[in-house]
C-alpha cells in the first residue's frame, strides 16, 4: 500500500517543457550548427590587389595560376573558390585597375572645360601614372594584350581600347562643335592619333622612359593639334597619289 506521504510526493507536478528540473529556469538552447567548410583565411581585397600587380607586370598569358597563388599567398582551391578561374579573376582585376589607376583619362575628358585642356591633362597624367615608382610601368590593359592567345580576353581588351578611341572622338567632335577646333577637323583621325600616342607612351615607359621624357612627348603630341579658329586643320581628305 502507498502511504499518505508517498501520495503527496507523487501529486507534485514535474517540470514543464523548457524548464530546468529543480529551479524553474528555461533549459539552455541547443548550440547552433557549425558552418560547413573552412572559413576564408585571407583578405580578399588584399589578394585581389596583388593579382592586379601580377597581371600588370606580366600580362595575361605570361601569368600562370601558380604565379597568382604564390603572389596572392593562397592555394589554388582558395583562388578558384573566391575568384573563379583565371579569366574570371582577370576580368575583376581589370575592373579594379580601371577604377583605381586607369580612370584618369575619363576624368580629364569629363572635367576639363575644353577638348585641348582635356587631352593635354590626359597625356601628362599618363606620363605620371605609367612611370610611378613602386608598381609596374605602362598600362595594364595595353600590356595584358601582348601575345594574348585567349580569344575572349583578347576581344574584351580590344573592345576596351576601341571604347577609349570612341570617347576621344566624341570629345573632339564636341570641341569642334563648340568652336574650340576647326569645323573641318577629322575627329576620328585625331582620336586615333591620341590613342596611338597613349599606347606608345605605355610601351616607352615599360622600356625605361622616365616621367619627364614622356611629358615632353605629350607636349609634342599636343603641339600638332589645330588651333582654335584655324582653317582646315586635320580635315578628312582623299588619299594623295603616290608620287614615286
């Protein structure tokens, strides 16, 4: 038989769900599940900047994945996980380069009051950028195209170069329309000429030309621009006959 004391003990309600067995406090919540995989052990922005320098120095084809992992200080699996393949990484590198180092031309075209001032500033800033100490010389976009055998990369870089020429031509046409240049100025030819000068300055810088030398080249390049109000200028003309 069960005595009276046992009946009283049995009649006391036990702890409800979520309460501790004795003190009435909620039971601790279960620990959250651990995330799968190893956390990233490198700074992505720092690694990307190192990739910019590697491609800028060597070009696209000459920069291998092993070169990138060594320079960036990460393993190949981490590179692929964070950036995709080499071509995807290069596309991101070019975007960073354009924003951080290569936007001087766009700023000059947008900010200067005349076409002449814009192109003079652009060429002189190219002389400074292309020879700056502590980083590769020349232009990454131009140098990366050297001996490029990957069609997608080659086409992407060509499209960028042609976009620059189109921007030059548009600014020259606007200058001619505003009376800064002769009405008959061949804007396309002058834009191509400017692109050739920029590309030549990049290669000259890689070959060892200093800032002052490239600034002198920029001054000579601007000296042949037609003056405002001049007749003719670089007007489009029919090819001359061969007089040989």
